[in-house]
């Protein structure tokens, strides 16, 4: 079944992904495409609506992203947000101005009660919104009515319903905008005619059908990590093709304390066809002396594929490699959808050798983490898999700054196990997105039993997030931090100092490397 789809053209805003999330929360299927997607490619997806996202550029800057002018002539309702509004203004004959006072952060939008507005249906006379722009619309294009203004912007909301154009000079997708989700609901339901026909249940049926169509009668090999992403992906694929799926669990020597044995046991209960491989010696040999984070990731990705290829050959012929790639992995690794900057390569989408002989099956590629958990729940997967905090593909290699050795892995495993244990006991494990320890290449003086020590430092990291795209450091209780610190310095010989990381994303990333 084809769902009603709203497409978002990405002009580089850090909030673009939130537009898709908000619409999906309204049960409206949404895809994000690069700003330069051709009109024909857009038409081929039969969208019921189109959104032009925000972006950091000014429309008249050299190299500023512009879509094809014909995109505005496709005959579907189109909503411009911030930069998207400015671009729409420029293309349709309005006039832009450069603001003397950049409007960034909270702004107050006042509607003109004399102007009927479909976007502002059901809204109060004043709205507190989140703005992020230095340019403004000085004159709306012909045919547009100005429905609202703000302190620094004479046009905050404008509409030309006869032409199907709507525009906001603020971000309805962010939580800081009052009733922002209702604004998007007005666009999706009242303007585009959506009925909310996309659900997780429908996704499962469609994903199963897509896997069957893609794979045909061939076989798939799947890498399992013990995390929710690969587990849900494997379960979906197994549901589609049965034992033509064979799973390989690679112990790279960089997992958490006793994790390999625990994970294999859990997969047996799920009745997935799993083949464990202990490849820790190979990984650690190749990582010896490597300190650059990107080099570590590339080595681990390449080694992972080497191990896979070898084991898969031993198991027979496979045409496909399955991966639990998610939307944030794709967004952060490759600028496939617009002028977004590459932050760092992810193990699922970076570091794959050019000669890789497998085609990829990635059934979760368009989903966010919370959506994957809902899919897993509907598939009946054990809660222990679903609530497990995200763990990076390169494992503890990106939580050990500097050289990766067995001794340093052992130190971090013990410290990290204490963090997990204390966070669970305090009831915080499911409240935070991730909580873990990082081993720093920093030694400092300490005193233990009247003796001088010169040992390593561990940083504790705990963040709150919905999807890993943005994150805030978790305000863990001081008593919990005290318990973690006390246990680590007393129980882990070789660590004498514990610090707490209070950085948010952005500007920091969640992982240290």
C-alpha cells in the first residue's frame, strides 16, 4: 500500500530531521531528500505535500543551496520554513532584507486577526516560537497574504492558498515553539489532506514485503551486535525469508564486560540462526599503536567485513549483507540529503571496502531509534534488547582515547560495568539515552592507603536524547555520581580519578571519538 507522503527538501538546517520526526509522530509518512532533487524525481514519489527546510545560508550568498524553480510548480501544497520561506520569496518575486538584529532563539509572533490563515487555524493571537534567521521577508511575493508578524520581521507567516504556498519564518518542528506540532498538523491534515495512514504496524508489513522483493530467493548474512538496531533488523529479515538468513556475531574484543556470552545466550532464546566468531586477536593486532579516531573506525569497519566475508564463505553463498543502519547514521556519515557537514564516519555506513561483494539490505535505514524500538516491541522482541542503550559499532575502541590494548580494555570494561550497575540500581538506565565510561590518556597523582599513586582518569558520560541527533548532558544525582566514583577508584586498580562530562551535542558529540 502506498502511503500519503510529505517530502522535505533539506537545505542544511540542524532541525531538518525533526520535521520528519514530528510528521511521523502524526502518523504521516515523511522522507527527506537533498535540496537539489529534480522535479521529476519528486513527482515520481507522488507527494501530497512538500516542505522546504531551514538552512544556515543567506539566499543571495555564493554557493547557497537552491532548488529547481520548477519544484514550486508541481501543484502540491508547499511549506517554506525559515530559509525555505526566504528562498520561496526570492523565487516567486518577493523582496528579502538583511536584519540589523538577528532573530535567534525565542521570538513572539503576532497574528493579524483580519487575515484568514489555514496554517494558523486554532492558534492564539500570540505565539512564542523558535527563530533562527538573519534575513527577513521585506515584501511578500504577489498573491501572498501576511498572516503574522514578529518584532524584527514584518512577515512571519505568509500564505497564498490559491497557489498552494505557505511559509513560516520560524521553526515549528522544535520543542521551543509553542503548538509547533499543531502547526505541522494544520499543514499535513487540513492543507495536504493527510489522514494519518502511516503506523509502525504498517511499516512492519511493508518492510517485510520489501525485503522479500529485494532478496528474492537468495540468502542474506547479517551482523549481530546485541543492540536493538541489528536485532530488530535481523528479526524483520528472518520474518521475511526464514533461515535463508544466517547471522554472525563477531566478538571484536571491544565489547563490554562479559557481553559476548550474554548476547549469544539471548539470541538463542530468539531462535535466530547465529554463528559466533571470536576475532578479538585479529582486531587488537590491527589496532595496535593506532591512536587516530577515524583510522580506528576505518580499521574496525574493514576488519569486520573481512571476518564477515571469511565466515560467510564458510557458510555458503550469500548475495546480501544485512545491517541495522538508522537514519541518524546516514545523516551524520554522508551528506546524502543536502549541504550537511560530515561529522564522523559510522561503522554501518563508513569504512566499507570498494571491493565488497555483498549487496546491502538495510530495512531500518529510514527510521529513528525510538521508531526502531516500537518496531521491536510490535515484533515481540525481549525487552532486554529494546531498552539496551546504544553502543558504538567500534565498541570500546572509541571510548579509549589513544592506544587500544588488552590492559586498557580490561580497565575500561570494569569501570564501565560499575557505571551501568549503579545507573541501573538508581533507576536511571532507561531515563537516559546513554551512560558509560571513557578511559582518558591522562594520569594524575593520587593517594591510596597512604601511598602515592600515578594512575589513569575515567570520564563518566550520561546524556538525554530522543534519537542521538542532539543530546543534553544528564543531571544525574550527586549521590549517584559519588557512588560511581567511589566504586571505580576502590575496585578498579589502575584508575584513581573520575570526572563527569557536562558537554551537550552540539557542540560535542556523544562519543569522545
